C-alpha cells in the first residue's frame, strides 16, 4: 500500500490506494455484512462522481497546497514576502475558473513559477526540494488530471474556485504587506505551539503570566542552554529545515544557528553583569514573584465579582422593564379586524394621536403577545400623513393574522427555575449501583491480596 501521502492530503492518498481498497473491499464485503462502512466505501470508490470529487481535491493538494506550504515555511522567506506568495497563490486560483467543462488542467508548477519570478533567490532551495518530491507529485497530478472523466473534475474545480478564493482572501495579512519592521517576525505558529507546555507548567505551579512570558522566551532564545545542548538542538533544527525547505544541512548552517543563539544567551553576558542580574532577582523576588502575582489575582477576582454584579443588575433592569411594558400595553385592546383598525381614526383624532394609536397596536403585539420585531411592521419615527398611510397599510395585513395565546405576566425579578427532585426509582437504582461497585471493589482487592495477578 502506498503511504507517502499523509492525512492532510486525504484525497490524494485515497486515489493512490484506490485499487488496494477496492480489492480489499471486494474480498471482505460479503463476509462482513451487515458492515455498512465497508459497503459504503465499496460503493463510493466505484462511483465516478465521488472519484471525480476526489480527483479535483487531489489537484488542489499537489498543485496548490504542497507548493504553498513549502514557500510559506521556507527559512529564507520573511514576513513581507508572505503577502506576495499569497498573491501568487490567488493568481493560480483565478485560473481555475477557466478549466470548466473540460478545459486544460492547471499548471503543476504554476505557483512555483510565479513565486520564483518574484523571488529568484528561493530557486536553489526549491530545486533541491522539487528533486525529492517531483516523482510523487507528478504521478499524483497525472492520475488526477487524466483525460477520462476530466470534464467532471474540471467542473468541480471551476465551481469551487470562487469559494477557495474567498477563503484565501480571508487568510491574507494586509498588516504585514511592505512593513519592514515585520521582516523577521514569526510566520508560522510552530514555535508558539512548542511553548504550550510552558503554560501547563505555570498553571501547575501557580506562577504569574510574567513568568510564563519569561520562560517561553528563554526557551525560544536558548538563553540558558549549555553549549553542548545548543549544538544538539542546532543539528536537529538544521536537519528539520533541510527536510522541509531544501537546506544544505552543512556544518556551516549548524554553526550559524549556534552563533545566532549565542547572541541571546545569558552566558554571553559579562560575568559581573550576570552577577548583578542574579542579585537583583534575589532582592526583588518577594515583590515580583510573590506579592505582585497575589495582588494581580486579587484584582482579577474583584473585577470578576464586579462583572457578575453588573450583569445581575442589568438582568434585573431588563426584567423590570419587561414587566412594566407588559403592564402598560396589556391595557390596550389589540385590533383583530380591519374594521376595528379603521375605527381608531375618529374625526376628533389628530394626526399625531392617530400615529400613537397605530404604533401602540404594534407595541401590544410585541410586548404583550411576544411577537418578534422582524415579524411586525416597522414602527419608525416618521410623522405626517405619509406615516399614517404607511402604518395603516402595514397593519391591515397584520391585524388579520391570528394572535397567539396571551402569556402570563413576566416576573419583575429574575426567578431561578426549579430543579426536579430525583424519583424514588432513580434513588433506588443509584443505591443498587453503589452496592454493586462496592462489592466488585472488595472482590478485586481480595484477589490482589492473594497475589493472583502475575506479570507475564
């Protein structure tokens, strides 16, 4: 079975192993009945529409995702270069719109050609990487773009192109475009994710956030690592870089990495300065590491209590307002026919009074009967005969709709819901379960004391 393609390229891996899967399913699917998973897999791998979708995804895997991953993770790529590389990827995605209904397949090295045109200095690293990946990428691309069924694959790609472009645009970081200060900023989260254990450690020890920052930075900068440790870490980092980005892996690269870490090493400082730092930490340890974190925790707890109080006050105000509106508008009789609505306009009623009466018909439906504002006419704040005409036309269609049952008045104060007490049957089953667990535990301990368990 071919295992070159890992989980992130699932479609390509399935296509590479499709014959093996089909042979396996053919042998076991009858005996495994009623295993629905095997049957569905068998049906899917024989379905031309499913295979067309997998082939379209494989095209994206090998011609877009793989080269974009190489370039965005390359050691020589700086933060401002990322935006240009992303633009090259978007240009490749734009070309997918032209492959609909059997058009020519996209170019396998299209992204590489665009990126290397913008950054020729990346060509040596790319050539080395391409030499090691060329055979597998070309084989996967040839299988995904073969002529048989290409018209379905191309339709998938053309239909998905606008959505892939929209996702691609959401991933753009415009703040880093042309900003020289971000030239050496981290491009990926690899180093950040490697420090998650620092967070776990500080949580266990109860240390402050400042300790978290300090320990994480010191680990990233290798500030307190010995020379032999830095040598080993540099060899590992260079080997990983060579595997991913096509570096040379030479001893010069290892020495350069060690020299870069020596710049931020604590032991590179003069002995007198290191001694002053250590003594300063000792003198201020209680203030910085004991009292300051404790004060921060107290401030955090006080702010949390205040937020709870504010939220509770707002909840009480909301309940009071809801109850007051219900009491106010429940005195208004809702119109249920057009005749009742027209009867509201009497000769002695002014325009402003008529507007208030019409708007009250909307308010009574909202605050008493609980109808949503989106399901009711717009109240508005316009005036004059035009507003009267608008509200009358909208309410003529609204009053003929049946009203729901009038709910009970809302409580003026938040009331917690009652929790149902456990039934007698539930209590009995719980007690029986506890007795069974206790008996099983007693039996297990007895077997252990008799040395029945033996290590094989």
